[in-house]
């Protein structure tokens, strides 16, 4: 017979082994393809995995106290984790709200393609091992002082999940991502279905052309001073140099990250009325009141701050649904072009197309293909401190070159139409100034987004005054709130909600 202390030791060994089974076989899939260049990088990645492992241990500790609770939930966790891990192993795909939205709302019917013999064997083997753990729990483990264990386990669990630096990475990893992604999806759906007052009262569509395509490209982390057409030392915009591009070098973005920036630029929000970003509809509402067909083409996952505007459009389509910021293989904006083509081929007379790009988001190397590796050497690790300033800027500039090609590809499809394209990055990016990198921190260059306008020859000949006004204002200072008023103005939509002093076309 085991003594009480030995029983306790055996119980904790059991909890550790049951949690390691999940952590090693399933959760580690999120780390296997992380780009690293040194043993110190590997140690950082291992430390991040250990955070996930500690969180799994806390969860299994709670479940294992009661054998019936363990027998019910453990195989469910293993079953779901094995499926997610299989697709991470074989396709480097992660669970996202985009996948849930496509599967549950858009009738995505790909189950027959996803179900394979390999998946079946992997899941069956995982379930067999989970049954072995359950059997061992019933036959061998005896837990004394259950109340004490409940208190300790719950305190430990809630302590782990109330550390901000723990919660975010844990919520995106197997097995916890199932709960958190589902919760985020449900929360976003609730927000998308809320009722916001329409802005279409007293609207005047009489000046809207019978045929017009307005394209708004939401850029990502592109700062204006790294564009060749703005005088940057490198020619990062060889394609746009060939076009009649109007570049605005003095746009200021108050927000330093995507979730705050997009609601601000889509609505009437400004520095005095920031709440409008979360209480009012966007300019999409006014376009639809003037009979525009609208579509949102997304190469980024939705967020609760702007999911409402995505669903304002007649249609919402995703690309790279399996990608997240924890996936480091190719994630390109070029994937949006086939969807863009399909929409244009419908020959609607009036169109509003919004493309949400991944642009120059970190990890930079994921966002340009091999043939756009113009500036070298580039980063070899996702750990910022392991890369030199030269490598980081080279990788960033390669994303700019690819964005140049992507925008040119859009323009080329619009060249013979009555069309306007507006590009505005959600914010800029810090590239080592004052030893600050990336964004979501308050530093000067994160507030300097790139902004570009292109008009087709047909549009310019029909609206020469708007073209001239746009050129005359290219050096003026604007806050990113100009977008709401300008995009409506360039379409010929008139409304008491438009402040024409904010329009770059007046």
C-alpha cells in the first residue's frame, strides 16, 4: 500500500504525464516551424512553450481531482487537440474566426477534402492513449483531501490566466484556442448583429456616376517614408513610379494598432468624437444607399472592433483563413486578386471594394515571395533581438516592394474602368528609431502611415476638378479621419454627414 505522501506524489506525476502528452504531441505543433537562428532563440521559444505547458498542467490538475470529471473532459480535449494538431503538422493551419465564419455562415463544404486516412489514424492513436490515462486514473490514483486540491488547483489556474503576458499566447494555442476562438467568434457575431442607426437620411446620390468602381485598400504597417515615390533612398515602388499616383506624405494616424485604427478611419470618428467608431455605421452604409454593390475581401482575421463594418458589406470573403500571427510561412496579399477578379467579372455598374491586406505586418518574411527578396540579408528568426537592424529593414522593405506590385496589379485591372483606388495604411511601423520596433507602442513613426490615390483616365477626364484638388492637397496635413469624408466625396455621394473640409478631393 502507498503512503499518503506517495499517493500525492503519484497523483502529481500522473497529472504531469497527462498534461505532457497534450503539450508535447499537440501544443508543440505551434512552435515547430518558428524561425530561429541560435540556441538563445530556441530557449526563448522553449520558454514560450513552457508557459503553455504550465497552463495545460493547471487545467489537467483541476480535472484529475475527480476521476469522473477527468474521464469526461480529458478525451474531449485530446480528440479536439489531435484534429487541430494534425492540420498544424500537415498544413501549418491554425484555428481562426475566419475558418469558423466560412464554415458556419458561408456553407463551406470541404469536409470531404479534409478527412483523410492519416487524420483518422492520428486521432484514433491519440484517443487510445487518452483511454489508457483514464483507465490508470480509475485503477491507481487515489486523491485525499480533495477540498484542499480544489482550492490549490483553482487558485493556480486563475492565477495563470490572469497574467496578461500568459493569457494572450495561451488563448491562441492548442488546446485553449478552441474555447477562446469560439468565444471570440460568438462575441463578434453579437457585435455584427447589433443595430446601429443608418446614416443615409437626406442622402443625395444624383452626382454619383452610373458606372463607378471605388476601391479602398486598408494597408498594414506601411510607413510613408519607406516608399520610393516619396523620396526614400531605395526604389521600393518601381511599379507605382510608372503610374499617376498621388501620394500623401503628411497623414497622421492617432492609433498605433489595427483594432483601434480601422473603426476610426471607417466612420465619422475624430479626435473629439472617438465614440462614433463604435456607435455608428461606416461609409459603407452611404454607398449602399446609392445602390453600390459592396464586398469586403479580407486577408486578416476579424476583430470585435471592426467586425460590424465587415458585415455591412453585401459580401464578405476571406483568403488565407488558416493563418494567424503565429504562422510563419507564406501569407501573401496576392491571394486576394482572384477574389477581386471574380467580383469585377459580375459587371455591377457601381462597386465598392474593400481589401484588408496583411501588407508589412511582422513576421515580414512571410509577406513577400522569393522573387521579391530584393534587399538582403534578411531576418532568419522571429525573435527581434536576434536580427540586425540591416536584416530587419531589408525584410521590411521587401514587403514594401511586394505591396507596390500588389497595388499595381489592382490598378492594372481597373485601368479601363471608371475607377478610383485609395490606399491608406492603418498605421506606420517603428524600425529601430530610439530602439523601438514594430507597432502598438506610442512612437513617432507608428503615426505616419502611407496614403496613395490613383484615378483611372476615364475618371480623371470626367472629374478633372477632383483630380486637381487631390494633387494640390498632397502636401497638406491630414488626420486619418479624412478617409470617411474623402471616399464619399470622390464617389459623388452628398450627405449632411460629410465634412467637405476634410476631403482631399475638395
